[in-house]
C-alpha cells in the first residue's frame, strides 16, 4: 500500500471552462497558491480483489467511485483491482478546492504503489485528467497552469512559479457553508460555456490578468496581485450569473465578507478576496495582517482558518 498527502490550491487567476471535456483541457490559463493545513490523505492498494473506495470513513459507489477507478485505469494501465481509502480534513465539494488535493494525492499514491517513475510534469498531466485544478497541487507555493495548445494536452500542465517561502503571505478562509453545493463545478462550467453571453469575453481577457498576477507574485506586490485576483473572480462569476438558468454560488454572507474586506482596505489593511464555485470567501493578505483579517471575517461566519503557503505532495 502507498499513501500520499496533498494540499489543495486556490486559484488566484481563475480556470473556468474547458476546451476539451474528456482531457480536462482548460479554456484559459490560471495561477494558484497551494495551501498548508488543509490536506487530503489517500492510500492505494493494488491486488485487493475488488475495487473499493472509502472516503472519510464511508464506502462510496456509483459515479464517485467510477470517477476514481477510471482515473486509476489512466494512471496504471492494466492495473489490478484496488482499494482506495481517502480522507480530507476540510469540507468537500464546497468551493474549497477539495478535488485538487484529492486527485493529486490519488495520482501520487497510485504511481508509487505501481512502482512507476514519473516527472512532476507527467504527474501533473495525469492529475489534470482526474480534476483540472489537481494539476496545480503537484507543487507547493505558487503555480501556473498553462492552457496549452496541443489537442492531446501534452503541453497543458502545472509549472512552478515560486516556492512556498518566496513570500510571507496568508490565505484566510471564511467558510460560509461547508455542505455539498447544489451545482457541481463540472455542471456549472458546461452550462456557462453553452449559455452565457459573457463567456467569450472571459476567455478573450484572461491573458492580461495572468501577466499582472505573474509579475506581482515575483515582485511581491500584494496590491497588484489583489486587483488582478478580484478582477478575475468577478469576471468568472459574471459568466455564471449570466448563464441560463443563472448560477449563483454567492450567499448573503459572501457579499458581507467582501464588504468587510473592502472596509479593511479603506483602513489601510492590504487584503484581497477571491471565490471559487461555492459560497466561501478566501482572503489574501500579508502574514502580519492575518489575525486582524480573520477577526473581521469572524463577525460573519463561525469557521475561519488562517493558512500559509503549503508544500508539494508527499508519500508517508
């Protein structure tokens, strides 16, 4: 049995929509920050006699199990039956990037259990096909996922932009709702691509956000990064809200948290928010400001976590 631990990553410049749904090839490039503390631990044992998936102590079947074992077929062609046991210490399917750590850990553990040798880029390509964002969790710190141009996806994988200790920042996570969201990211992306009149503008405008964010990270310019980050988030959610029927992951508390962050900025505290496909709000700030930011968010939600940049997956 091989066991791997991987951390989720939060996209600062967003990925939303696919140019190829089978290979999980994105319509846009993206930039993310891998987090510490939040993690998924996954064990893979080949030769177990039957395929069995256990997640957070509960045996799963149906589409969830099929997705996992199809991914194992990809990672280990001609594999034996496998037992997969996985647990995460943070909410799943709630817009907190749980699939990024889940499929990164699954990919690393499966490769180790099968005795295969893969480069981080090769593992990133494999992880991407399980969950797009998982391709960025193969590295710690700051990661860029290139959209790529090849039809087979061989040039669409993560690339390490800067290590976790490059910049002493924190991601403050405010959990508005930890339950499973009604509309999955996969379903939401497809509806957006098919129906939103804003989608073409989203795809055509991402390169400016990428350039600004990349330079801001390398120069440790929080304001420039924050501006690009919020702009990317708002554009992404505008495509969802203009879909038919509309997709709105925001809740009242989500908007209140955005207002709280803007109020902090008015008082001279550098803090910038982002949201994924869920109601939860993540705030990027300097480490020295993290507790003040967390206190401000704690007035609206019960669960607030202060997370530092995290490392790459590891075998345990």
